[in-house]
C-alpha cells in the first residue's frame, strides 16, 4: 500500500475533507460531551452572538440556540455535507443563524462581530493554529471569550502506531495535535489573555465490530481513506480495528480558554 507524506504546506493545497454527515450523526460521539463542556464555560445571558468554529452537523449550534433565545449563532464549516445536515437540524430557526462555509486553514472573516466563540473537535485538522486564533481574535468583541477543545499531544497514539506499522501515512500530514504550552504561546501571540490550556486523556470505549469500524471510518480515518481506492477501504478499517488491543479510541484532548482584551 502506498505511503503518503505531507505536512502543513501540502495540507494547505489539499482539498478540504468532506464528511459522511449522516453516519457521523448516527454514532455515539464523545463530541456531545465535549461540546456540552465547552458551552458550559461561557455563562451565557441569552442575548449574545456566538460563533461555532467547525460546527459540523450543528449539534452544538442547536444547544447554543436553546441558550440564546434573544441571540444569534454564526456557524462555520468547510464541509458542504456537514452544513447541509446542520440546516436540516436547525430548520425553522435559521433566521437566527449566519451560515459561513469557509476553509479554516486560511484567514477567516465573519459577517458580524461575536461575543464569544467555541470550537469542538476541529483545531487538530488545521495545520496552523495561529491562523484560526488570529481569525477568532479579530471576530471577538473586547472581553469576548474563546473556549475550545480538540485532539491534543498524544491523541490516538495507538491508531497512529497501527497506521505506521501498516505502511501508510500515520496522519502526521493531516492532524496537528498540539501541546498545552505551545497552544498558550500561540494564543498569547494572537492577542489573547487570561489563557488556560491543558492536555487531558479522555479515552472513548465503543462496541467491538461494526460500531468501532464505522467510528474509525467516519470520525478518525477520513483523511487516510480519502486517497484509498473504494474497494480497499472497508478491509483496511477492519484491519485497523482488529489490531487495537481493545475497542477504545485513546483520545487525548487539548482544552483551552482565552479572552480578547
């Protein structure tokens, strides 16, 4: 099987990753818990405008709308399938939603300033975190908070070791799993203060067989499978799942909070 290589420069020229949004929404995602934890830190009053950076299928945006009866949500994602699923989920409430399809690897301009911004399970797909940190800082009003979580240093190490052993790209060109100190330094350079960044192990246990294979194919290995011939994908995912010692994704999460002065 061909080994692929890549880094931040090659990723910038690569097409955006498209997602199977329906499959994504059907899985028992730890992202739900992560999103609840991120949103819970905002202490919203109900009239704010909040940006959801990497909104996916709109699960967190839906929760935000429930907490913002007098507010708005600005949703941003690069996947048309994800945004289509989001529009279906939020049908009837899109009058309070600004939808932005954008490549978050590049500087972002939102249609309005926001009081707060969140990002759940997105930053690790971006080759240069400084770019998105600077974009969020520009979008926030003074005093606005940015709260996010993503894959951190050491994330899915067992999966990456299996990929390397199988002779394919271990994801180093697609995933950027940052540490706490480098993240704090980047946030400070982007103009934030009151910075808190930490890396926390958070393994996710799944059912063996079909569930973990669908999870791997849909959530974890999308960037690896994209360049693989269709007939090879399911057998490859099965092989990865079989090589795991147990049906667990060894997530390590980068959690951050910062304020624009």
